C-alpha cells in the first residue's frame, strides 16, 4: 500500500517510518511515498496514496473535514492520538475507505495491523471508543450529534443479521444461524441498507463499524 506519513516533527516521521519498516515479510507492504509536517501541506501537494498515517499535531478536526471530505472512499486514515474521542466523531462522518485511532505508544505490530485494517476498509480503535457511536445511534438527541439524528435504530433481529454479516456469512448461512428463511434475511438486509444509507454488504459492514453497531 502507498503510505503518507504526516507528523509535525522530523524525528517523529522517522520513527513512524521505522515502525512500518520493522516487518518480517520478504517484501515490505508499506511503501512510504510521502512525508510532511501537516495535512494541509499534504492536501496541497495532492499525492496519490492509499493510507494517510497522521500524528496528532499535524492536523485539526477542521483540516480533516477540509482535506479528506472529498476523498470518495479512496483514502484511509490512521491517526495517532492520546485523546482519540476528540477525533472519532469527525472521522466517522468523512467518506474514508477506513479509519482508525491508536495511541502514540503503539508497537510496530499494532501499527502495521492498524494500517492493514484501515486499508481493508475497517475501523480500528479501543472498544470503549466505539461506545460513543452506539450511544449516538440509540439516543441521537442525547448524544448531541446532528449527523446521527437521521439514523433509524436497528431492530434486535436486524442487529443480529448485521453481526453475522460482519462475520462474512452468506444469506443462507445467516438464515440457518437465526432459524429464519433466506427470503427473510434478504428482507432484513434491505431494511438495514435503507437505515444505514448503504447499497452493498461491504459498505454496510463498514458503516456498522463506524457507528459502533458491530463490536470489534
């Protein structure tokens, strides 16, 4: 994958590159093609990358919305921060391929796993982080998030279908697991798609993770 490393200090950028280079694979899957001090600088240069690895201090929430709001699902972002809750809600509203939040003391193995996950379209973070989205989905007005206010709550059965969908089960397998017909599974999937604003299985799983509906 093509990677951009964004960090305000040269030493930090070098350290992050070293963590990505610390792989036992014959060929390093992480090709660092860009390094910069800020997200605004990155957006101005407009390099073609798959994942932006961003250290807190290289961007603010407004810069994320301004620079990553038009990515159309092509770019993934992994942010290193010791205050991830401040970033999570902003990231969840952006059209990213995948996103994640990890602490600064992340190990090489954790960083590389996080990079692979967001590149694959997943969301990465501690379970407590995603409690925010579960609460916002169930109680949108209390959570105070306007972007969540239009999300309809999934029924218990729809939630069960979504969990099995995230595990990669086919419709027939989901039906067998829940004791319902394949036709009923399709009905529930159509309802889930409508509520989450998605059109296919991959988008639905990603949206479910972003909104805390699928435990990691």
